[in-house]
C-alpha cells in the first residue's frame, strides 16, 4: 500500500512540473540553408537573395520592388495564459535601382513600439434604433393593394 501511494505522489509531482513547462511556437520565416544576416550589401542581387532565402515574408507597401522583409518570431504559452512573444527578428533588405542589395538591417523585439488602440467608436450615419423599433420595424410594411394609377413594372414609393 505505501508503495502505491509513493507511485501516485511521484506521478502527480511529474504532472505538476510538466504543466509548468511552456509550449514554444516558432512562426514566420525559418532559415534553412542561409540566414538573412548572410546577405552582403553591394554583392548580392534580387536573384541571389531569392535563391538563398526564398520569397520574402512581405514587401514594402509603397516600394514593393525595393524593400523586402523576412520576419520570424518565437512565442511561449503557459497553461492557461495568452501566448507571449519572447523573440522577434525582422530583416529588412533594401535594393537599389539596379537590383543589387543596398542595405541589410535587422530589427528585434526591442525595436518595436506599442500602439495604444483607441476604444472610441466612429459614428455612423442614420439614427439609432431602439430594440422595439428593430423588432417591430417591418410590421405593416407589406404591399398595399394595387390601384389603377400604378404603372406595371414600377415600384410604388412607400
């Protein structure tokens, strides 16, 4: 009997310590053969960057041919908590007009900025309906009987 209690205690202790380990997720660009830091400004071109790294995660909105971004991040999630980003790497590769790499810049998690969201709502046109107006709004809005004045094929104004 004491042996089974010891076994149950050991299993429960192992389960509790396993619950404390985070679930680690890696998202975004994963370097396989070459890293974005291996790109050299002035010698590499668009074609060599595509060969070494593959297609970018995203491109610049306004200058899609001249700035490419390779993004990756690591998140940790403990049992019932939201995932927390622990590491983020963004490599920005800028090309000149000739198609050669002009600059390579690596940004980390510390380079990001938090943006405070505004919780106010944008007003919309029209008027606000009460719950009764919404529920009873279509009552008695059916078609009225047709009269001699109606022109076939046209809808009457209500």
